[in-house]
C-alpha cells in the first residue's frame, strides 16, 4: 500500500537514519513539539548497532551493546512522540519545499530533513556492476523482485538488510544464492535461521563476488570461495555490501560534499541547502564516536526547529 502523504500530512521533520545521531535528533525535535518521523533500515544496520561493547557513553554504565544503546535512545524519542518506520530510503528531493523522500513503499514529505545515515556505504563498484545497473543489477528487492520471477539470483551481504532483501526475492525467484563475504553474518539469530531454513535460499559463507558477468544484461557471477573460483549463471545480482563511505547516494549530489563524499555542514549542522541538516558520521569530521554523533543530532534538531518555526534563534527552554 502506498505511503504517499497529502499536503495536510506533511511532517515537520524527517530524520533519515536511526542511530545515535538520528535518534537523538528525533528525541529533541519531538520534545520541541515538531511532528517527527524517522526512516531507518534497522537497529543492527549502523556502526553503533553493530558494536558489541560500549563502555564510554556518558550516563550509561557499561558495558552495553551498541544495539541496546540505540534502542534506549529510540525509545526515549518515541516517548516524546517521534515516529519510527523501518524503511530503506531510495531517493530524496531536497531542493523543493516541502522536501520529499522516496522509499520502497511510498513517498514522505517534510518541511525539514535531517540526514544521519552514517558512513557504511560502498567505497567502490564490483567489476561489471556499474555497467549493468538496471539490467540485472539492483539494490531494492521490494522494487524489482517481480522481474526475477522463476529465475536464479544472487544477494551479496552480511547484514539484516541483506537477509530481508533475500527473503523478499525468495517469494519470486526460483533460487536465491545468499553470499556472505566474511566468515559470519551480523544478523539477528531468528532472521538468520529463517533465511537458512527457506527452501528457495542457498547460503554460502566466505564467498566473495569477483565479477558480475554479462554483455547486455547480467548473465553470471564469478565468485571465490576459500581460494577456489567458479562461474555461476544468474539473472540478477543484489550487491548489498558495505564499506566505510558516507551514505549519501540517495541525495543525488544536491548538497555540498567534501573529500570522500562526506556532507559539509556549519556549526549548526546546516548543509548547503536551506532546511536540510546532517549529523553523525555522514558529516565531514575527524573523530567518530557515538557521543559526538548524539551531540550533533541534538544540534541538528535545534537548528531544524529554528528553521521550521521561522525563529531567529533557538527556544529559551532548550535543554530543560
């Protein structure tokens, strides 16, 4: 069902990303009385959510898992009225008002946007990947799974997002090869068991895609497993791998970026586009710590409230 919203349902703030930066931004925005929506792929998809032990977050006696820390901040934001939806953002149009955000299930609108997507994006394409995008290479099963009905497809990744994409594909494809490049997958146990038990899914550990093969469309993949290589015929490839690059692809170059693709912001976490703010590891910075990301999320929310309400300065009661 479409999530397209009418003009009367425009959010005041949409936060993309639900880690320490995004969840803290949502907490402060919602507490200020702004109608706030967070679009997030899941607790385990960000760098903080994957951390096994955090012992230095102020006010939170450790050790605590990153996922539990993120959950606590999210729950606090929800207690003030922030909405959280598990969505993968595909594209955003930030040069118009209201801003528009497209996901696999529909379109959302907001007066202000806070980008808190972190830095676990792809650093480079696989050989053959870029050339075959839209011709068998895809990144969204919800969008493209029906095109692979009865076919053999491959999903490369080791996250909960990748598993969910594979399970969506398995409803249409005759066979889904789930290729984990590492020795283990960073996936909630119940989700991992569901994947391994699916009759249409074959899981291969320690298997890397070396090349996506095809002239006019995807025809096969060349993979390496424990030193040996093989060619596997497939009709589609979903490379859901992660790296250390800022996640900014959905912005389409609409905001000013710095070296390495990070988002440039000022002291108020304002980007080059009015009404668009950024916080956390997606920004250009030297230090990456959860507490720094959370602080930046707070600043971004304060700046967003000033923008949405047309103020010249923050509210006098911030922080009380």
